[in-house]
């Protein structure tokens, strides 16, 4: 009933990365809702999680290079590792930008999008755990990630339109456009990770 | 004389995606030439094409996971599917942005670049059809795509320079820079797709 | 003691690309320190190097498609070629943008980041040469590239923060943010290339 190679440790590493991503996405949402002078602490916590996830991903890749598995499995593991890594890097980058830009109060759209990122990370964690223990749980979680990406896409376009309505301040447009763009990109990467998980699940189904 | 795996259906799917891309690129050019209040309808038509292409690409990937082909062929098919998908997504994104940004009348450079995107899509369609029926048609079409990418690159830099000349309005720079950047990126992705097509053609030549 | 396939020519091609990248990174630093009317000549020299590197990379890819090596080696060579290519393209794009934007005098941060790009290119050249002649030289050079990426990351955030401090001119923010973003992205690509080199070195170690 299991979907990946014999080396048990791969599962633990992926679960550990996915858990940190869920936590970081939660802190990102919190950060956008906090006021400016409480943000620094949350940004630092996200950075710490990103650093831990990075070490874990590095261990996956090193193990991969040393393990005897087929090229196809190797490709999947590598794609999954780099998909999860991208999501985490984008969350970290978002938090740091929000701080550096002195963005002030976040528009509702940014908070809503960060919530969607959090929900998508939770589903990815479910799918990653499913690879190990319950292959029937993988596909439904991937389907939800895709639905969340679509929901995020429509939120993104709705709030980007609001940002350009009327005669906006160019600096506000520069700052929030970058944050919206990166929130949407994070959901794209989450969907990429879900696609890899789906593909692993179908191949070994 | 054929260049890809035995499953005939792959060809049909790729041709169907490439046809929709040509149509979408044509609508994009039309949209940039239309005035603001006629753009919405064209944006919706492009979105519809993008959605259809997305379903088709999804079918390619699902079939791929279930088919028995060598890792190398698999890699090529996957790269081709995602290359074509990128071109379509960028065209769709461009159309939506032009609408959301209320960009007003398009500068000549944007229309010229959209024309180049359209021509590149037409050559990709020729190359994709060539994979199935006429392998001698693939390479010349790929060569034209590369020439078009170079032409687009030089148009891009020329018109980007014009955008920054003098004392431009920052909001206009934000809007048109993003559109020019994405037009250029679309041509890069078209070139990537052409490189995959070329590589398939050489390997099976 | 050698790490890549039997075709000696691959090494020469990679070394030739890496050498051009070092030279281009040096010219980029020089360009940012030069005053506006001396920049055009340096931009042209970088373009020439980018063009040469492009031809060399094209030769690698063509040879690859014609050579009989395992899928895994093929994947590595391809990843290395495209990693080096990305670094060069970004350096060329940076130089052209600095000219097109009429950026005026470069802030210290941009010059410091360009220096880090140059140092990273030098380490990549050392690692690439090491593949052929001295596999023990590969890993230490890769470790330095990663440290340089971290150093660049922290310079990037420090100087991006300075750019957004106070009430900056939106046009200056648009221009320098793009340049900083691309300098940081160049270091990310250099790190990607180092990761491929590391991975080749571990697998064949």
C-alpha cells in the first residue's frame, strides 16, 4: 500500500518539511493581520522555519544522490522536494518583503490569499502523510489544492483590479502588487507540488 | 517516419493545444488593438481557450503516467506539454492584466510583439503537426521560432527604452513594463517549446 | 578520477561557458561603477560574451542529443548547461536594463552585489574545471558559492530596505528594485549550478 521507495526516511523528511510549511503559512496570515511593529518577530519565526526546511530538503537531495532507486522515482522525489521548497521560500520572501516595504495595514485581499495558502499547505501535508500510510488519502487532498489554487486565482485578479482602480499611489501599487503576485505564485507552486503527489499516486496506484 | 510513442492520441492532444494557442495569440493581438470597452469579450474568449488547453494538457499528463514508454520519451512529452501550457498561460495572463490595468491605447511596440507571439505560435503548430506526419517540417519551423524570439527580443528592448525615456508617468511604466515583460517571456517559452521539438526531432531523426 | 561521460568535449564546452560568465560578471561590476556615457560599450561587450556562451551551450545540447549516455548523466549535463546559461542571460539582461533605464549613479549595494556575482562565477569556473581534472576541488568551490549566495541574500535585503526607506521616487524604486531583484536571482541561479555540480560530484565520488 505504500507509494515511494524503500528508504523510510524520505517520508519523515517530507512530512517534516510540509509541517514547517503549514506553520509558516499560519504565521504569514498572522503577520499580515498584525500591526507594523509586531511583524518583525513573526518574520523571524518564519525565517527560522524556512531555514529548518532548507536543511531537511538538503538531506533529501543528498540521500537521493546516494540511494539506489530508479530514475523515475528519483525524478519524482526530486520534483516533490523542490516543489515544497519553493512554497516555503515564497512564504519567507513574502514575509520579509511585507516588513521591508513598510506596507502598513494589509488589504483584506492579501489576508484572504494568505489564508488560502495556509489551507493549501494543510492539504499538501495530508497528501504527503498519505503517501506513507494511506494512499487513498492522497488524491482527494490534491484535488482540494487545485480547487484552492483556482479560488486564489480569482481572489488575486479581483484584488489586483481593486489595486489599480481610480488613481492609486504608485508606491502602494509597487508594494502590494509584488505581495499579491507572490501570494498567487505560492499557490501555483503548491499546485505543482500537488501535481507531483498526484502523479506519484497514479503511477503506484 | 514518426517521432513519438505509439500512442497516437498524444499527437492529437498536442495539436489541439497548439491550435488553441494560435487562436488565443490572435485574439490577444486583436484585443490590444481594440478600444478599452471592447476588450472584456476578447479576454473572456482567451480565458475559455486557456481552460480548454488546460484540460487537454491534463489529459496528456494523465496518459503519460499510465503509459509504458521510456524515461527519455516521457521526459520529452512532459517538457513539450508544459512548454505549450506556459505559452497559453502567459497569453491568458497578459489579456487579463491589460484589462485589469485599464491600460488605455496600446503602444505600437505591444501590438508588434503580440504579432510576433502569434507568428511563433503558428510555427509551433506546424512543428507539432510535423512530429506526426512529416518530420522534415519540424526543424525549419523551430528555426523560425528562434528567429522570431530574437526579433521579439530586439523589439522588447527598443520599446522598453522608449517607455523609460524622458519623464514617464510611474503608473504607465508599471503597467506597460509588466505587459512588455510578459510578451517577451511568452516568446522565451515559445522558444523553449521549439527547443524541445527540435531535440525530439534530432533524437528520432 | 573523472566525473562526467567519456566525451572529452563536454568539459571544454562547459569551461568555455564558465570563463565567459566570469568575464561578463567582471564587466557588469565595471559597468555599474562607470558613469552613464561609458556604459554602452561595456553592455555591448557583455552581449558579445552572452552570444558566444549561447552558441557553446547550443553545442552541448546538440551533442547531448546525439550521444549515448545514461538518462541520469544526460539529466545532469542538461541541468548544468541550463544553469550556466541562466547566469549568463541574467548578467546580460542586467547590463541592458541598467542602460535602458538611465539609472544614473549606482548605489553601493548594486556594486557590492555585482562583486558577489563575480566571485560566485569564479568559484563555478573552479568547480567546472574540477570535474575534469580534480574532483576534490569541486565540493569546496560549491560550498563557497552557497556561502556567497547567502551573503548576497543578506546584502539584497539590506539594500532593498534602504530603497524603500523614507519617501522614495517611484521611478527610482522601479528601476533599482528590478536591478537588485535580478542580481539576487543571478546568485540563485549560480547556487542552482553549484547544486548540480555538487550532485554530479557526489554521485561519481
